[in-house]
C-alpha cells in the first residue's frame, strides 16, 4: 500500500508495511529519526510531529491518515550551522540536556508561535503540556520559548 | 493479522460498510491504544463531519470535529459561562486534543471520558447515520456500543434555549494531563442546578439540586454516587474529593 505525503516540503510516494502502521514507525522507517520513540501511548510527546501545522503524537496517528497531508518533523526546521530561531533559542537558554524530548518540544513550540507570537506563560505551558521532560525541570524550556517568541517578533 | 481499511467518501458508502460489521475509526487514539488485531476498519475522515454550526436555538457539532477544533470556536467558548472550554481542557494534553474527536470521545467511553458528562449536563441530542436521535439521558444510560449496532454517530446537537444558564467544570487528577480521579460539571438554570460526575464509573452520573440549600443537597447526594474501584486512591478518598468539587464547581452569579 502506498501513500502520497509531503514531508518537510518534499512530496513523496512511500510504502506502508501494514494498514495499521503508525506515523511514528512510518517516519522512522524512512529515516526521519528525529521523531523519537518514547512511550507509544500518547503520553510523553517525544514522537511529536506537525500534521498540517498541528502538533500530534505520531505514535497514535495512523500513517494512512497522512495521505495528502503536510508533515513537519524536526529535520524540516533548520540544519546544523543554520538553525531555526526556536532551535537557537533552546541552545542559548540551556534548555537541552539529554535532548530526547527536544524535537517534540521544538515542534510544539513552532506550532504555538506560528499561531501566537506573543504567548503568555500559561499559553506556553498549555501548548507544551503534552511534551514531558525528565531532565530540565521545564524552567529553561519556557525561557527558550519566550526568547524564540521575542526573536520572531523582532524579525517581523 | 488480517486488517482491512475502507475510506468512504459519503454516508451511503459508510452505511454499506457498517452492515458488513466494519469498525468505525474516528481519531484513532483508542484503536491504537488497544492495539486491536484482525479488524476491518471504516475510516470516517472523508465524510465531512468536522463542522461546528450555530443555528438560532442550538449548535451542531459534527462527530469528527476534534476537541481542539471546538476550543478554537470562539462562540462556543462564550456560552454557558465558559463551561465548554473548561470541560474540554481537562481532556488529555494539547497533542491528544488535536486528535481526539467528538464521536470518538463519546463512543470509546472510558471512565475518564468528559464529553458524555458534558452532553448529559447540556441535554444534548446524539444523532446517527441511521437517522436516529437520542437524548443524552437515554444514550448514556448504557454503553454506547450497545445502542450503536450497525450505527454511527454523525452529529451532536446542543440546545441553546436557556440563554442565562451558566456552568463550570473541575477535574482532580495526579497531574495536569493525567486521567481524572474525579471530574465534575455543573449547570445553573435559574433555581435548579444540574451536577454531573464522571470518572467514577464507566457512565456519567447526573443529579439535580435546588440552589436554595446547596450544602445540604450535596451532603445528601454524595453518599448516593456510585464509585468504582481505582488502583490509585480509595473510594472513600474519591467521595471526599467529590464533595469538595461539587461545592466548588457550582457557579456563583
């Protein structure tokens, strides 16, 4: 079974191994390894990707549903040496320790700031409430989102 | 493992697959959580059921509207004193709410499902592909799967007849996004107050009190509420939480 899906602005025709293959497994099988396998239960957010701009848990999303949609993984934002504003903000504030939650955090942040470039702290917490971090205690992550928001507003 | 997925683009096609005992697939979260095998799936994604339509005396929600979609509808957030967003924001996390659908949250009923309780509170009607219309009280008197044999929810209709009704919702859980220990809603209609409790048994429980003597009425109700065993906390503890939440959730004018 094949589906046509746009991943990080590249349109592709890709094969599903199984009708119930999750988007997480599908993306990782096609080497989008920034999509992390965490809980497989929709609880941790490590597998977060954007589907048509909305963050979802790819472990609970059927790959077949991605037909015709635009998927954004962490690989679609910035590259080494040319990081996205949000990625840069996370580095500058020290919001990355083990890094496992970071792709999910950054994608949820992108979804938030694309809709609202001046979020309150409560809005930031709500936007990231599906992304768990065992390392940082979240303080630096919230600082990173605020810094990214400021930089995005300055650019506009 | 035998899996088949059919994706109808209109209601007639969907009805044919329902007759063949295909299992409806809404947001997919329940299906994948339960890791079902040997299943024939009916993907509802292309049936154009994700609408929110306001009419003169009601609002109609398509069964495939997501919880996030409802939260983004400003008019929906203003009615009943903000009851609806208060209730919806207790459902999981932002990531979950982007996928969970109205229909899925009703049919895949779990002890933590919020929408059944909310719809019971609001006297909603549940409408199906076989053109049946169930008042929420009847629909949630038993497991929805028993009512929906070869049938499928297409729409929820919430009446807006009582313009001055105001409500509130509260959830008690171990973390912000965890399944609730206790979740309650209230709707004040003049002198009468409706109270609903979810997450205590599989089905929501509805009560009515008179606003003249709220503490005594709640004291009378709480011992009557059925509470199932929960590995996390004792039944007695849940009953204490319930009493406190009932007192807290009733809106003051």
